[in-house]
C-alpha cells in the first residue's frame, strides 16, 4: 500500500505542477485551486508512503518519476521541446532511479 501512496503523491504533484503553468501566475482560479489541492494531496500521500519507505528513497523516486511525467505533460499540453542537454540530464535521473530500484537493498526494508 505504501507504494500506491507514493504513486498517488506523484500523480498529485503532476497535477499541481501542470496546473501551476496553467494558472498564469495564479490569475486563473480553477488551475490555482488545482495547484493548491495537488500540492496538499502530494504532501499527504508522500507522508503516508514515508511510513514504510525510507525518506531519501521515497523522495528520489517521487522526484524522478515526477520529472519524467511533467516533461511529457509539458510536451503534450504546452508544446515544450527539450534540447539534448536536458534529455541527458533526465536520462541521468532515470538511471539513478533504476539503480535504486534494481540494486539498492534499502528498497527492501
């Protein structure tokens, strides 16, 4: 269940971050509400996940998966394109998450 909580935390963070751009600096009320609710939901579910997942590991996964997802959202919703250096950085983040998932003994606690 703790992994599901982490997944919900990431999903809420994606909603919040995507809505942040759509809020146009909090001048549009509906996306602004989604920013606040998404941020609160993300914190809530991350706190639940931390009952069983070590802090550093949970945060690394939350960030890594969130970065990949929000990159896709930026491309799909806002037409944003990344250059090679940005993709290289994202690849390093994903590589780090994979190393943690596949090799770390910390994840098996």
